[in-house]
């Protein structure tokens, strides 16, 4: 029996069980069919439909919540090592227990995109956005996916939705400009040009041939030096169009190299594009972003090498030095940008994070305070502020920030932030000798994540030890 035939048999069994409302067995059969034939979209659709019906009738069990913790951990591991097959597998496993969680569909979509299962990826992204239409990361990823498929109108809608949430999102603005360029290139057939020479040839062939009526202008130039304004204007227009095409071509090459993480070639392509538009600040910003990505990749490479070689002091030091230089360069870039984009609170938040990583908390605090004015960043900014105040020796201010953050957080929606706020409040109360308050906050953490940091150890030691410093 081939895997294909086996998948069909399992699918038929699943349909039969689904008609009899035997949800668990139906899901098991459908999942087996998907595993045997992962490219068949219909199997996945039926499985998702069955999972939703089960959730609607039976709700979410306590056992499911426990299993989801392990599934999310394995998903993270698969993503870190780029195990796309594993990422698809665990994304599908998560959907079984939480078919209303858009993140699992996003994981499946990401993995299937990498494995060129385009139909499955498209469908998974559509469900993720149906469940979370305002999620900026999902719209950004799906928009990029649609651009790759040359579906520019649909991609445009994704980035427009992002701007509805954050009118200052520079990535969305840049992608909308990119879509306009790509749509023009695709429409006029420049997409197959392999070099700027091909674009120049297209430009030459597209120039109109001078007809007999134009000979008077040419003759006038020869004999009397009379300037034919109409013909010169046409030539200038052709030159402008050619420059625009070549700039667009270089930008497209740069983005392709960026997707392949070939940063040297990417930067060279941006420099070439800048020659045709020397006053375009967006190209300079894209060059800076590519440079920063190159530095980040170098840091990741050195850190991986250091982890693979325990005790390699030199590699560890090189990784630390590279990270330090990367942070300094990113701070330099972001400091200039916040002057240009004064209302971009995400940029200020990112700059504050980099200052914090370097231990420059007094530089980070005012930036976090400004970022806290953004509704979507407020809770995260308050948490970061609390940690900065602790490092700056102002515990009372830190406790106020954590308490305020908790009024805006929900454990189900922001588990990491919620645990962090309770943990640090527990630490602060423990240091002040407020044992009952500390126990209360530590208990909240343990109820959600038993293994979070050293919470269990601290909670167990509270009754037998004195208050310790944070």
C-alpha cells in the first residue's frame, strides 16, 4: 500500500467518524492522513473543521493546556534549528488542542512556505488572519508571502491593515512602495531581466524611432544650432524612465539577496540603486538595515560556534565583542532615526532595549517612558521600566511600574510578561520582608509555569529564610 493510498483510507475513516461525531477518533484519523500526505490541502481542511467542532461542543480541557506547554516548547526548538518538517508537525499538533489559536496556524504557514507547500501555506495564513486580523506580525509575513506569489493587490491590503494599527510603521510603508515598483516591473515585463544591461536594452528598444516629420528638428540642429525642445524633452523622459527602471532593478536584486542573507551583495545592490537616486533617504535606511542584519548574523554565527565548543574562551569573547559592536552601531542608527520619526514609539522602545543591554539604564528610562504612551507598547514598556528602576536602585518606582503593568496584562494573552511582572513583584516584596505578598506573587507564577526561573526555590525558602536583597 502506498502512502498516498494509506492517507486516503485514513481520511475516509476520519470522515466516517466525523459524521458520527466521534471527534477524537476522527481527528486521529485525519492527523494520520495529513502525516502521510502533507501536501494534500483537503486533508488538513477536514482536520481543522473537525477540531473546531470538537472545541465548540466540548471546550478546552485541562489536559490540553498541559500538552500545549510541551508543544510550544518543541515548536520553538524546531524553529530555532530551522526544522521545517518538525515545525509543521508540532504546529498541526497544537491545532488539535487549540484550533482557535492563530499562532499555531502561523507556524504551519511559515513551515509550509519554507518547504514550498504553497497551497497549504496560503490557507494556513488565511485562517491565522481570520482568527487574528489585527496581528501585525501575521499581516507582515502574509504580505511578504503574497509578494513572492506576485499577488500584489492582496499583499497591499495586508500592509494597509498594518498602517491602520500603526500609522508610523516604516516597514509597511516601505513594502507598499516596493509593491508599487514590483507591480510596475511585473506589468511591463522587466521581471525577467537578469542584469541592468538587459534593462538598458529594453530601454533602447522601447525608444520611438524618429519618423520623417521629426527630420526637420534633426536638420535644424545640424545647420543652424536650433534646439528642438520637443525632441530633447522626449530624450530626457527616456533617460528618467531608464534611471527609474535601473534603480528599481537594483532594489529588487537587493531584496532578493537579503532574502538569501547574502549581505555583501545586498549592500552592493543598494549602493548601485543609490547612484540612480542619490537623494532617496529610504534607500540609505534600507542599506543601514541590511548592515545591521549582517552584524546580527555575524553575532549569531559566533555565538553558535562558542556553544559548540565549551570552554572556548576566545570564541566567547569574540561573540561578546561582536554583540557589543552591533549594539553600538544599532544605537547610532536608531538615534538618528528617532529625530526623523518623532512619533514612532516602536523605534524608541527598540533603542531603549539596546541601551538596557549595554547597562545604560538612565538613557533607556526616558525612552521607555515615551514608548509607554503607545497603547500597544504600554504594558511591555512598563515592565522594562520596572527592571530599569531596579538596576538604578529605585525599588518603589519599580514596584509601581510592575503593578501598573499587571492591570493591563492577561495571563492567557501575555503569559511571559504576566509571569515576569509577578516574579519581580515577589522579589521586591521578599527583599522588603513582606513575606505574604511575596508568596502571593510567586504562587501566581507557579500556577502558570512551574519551572519559571527560580520561583519554586524562592517560594519554598520564604518561611525558613530571612528577606534577601534583590
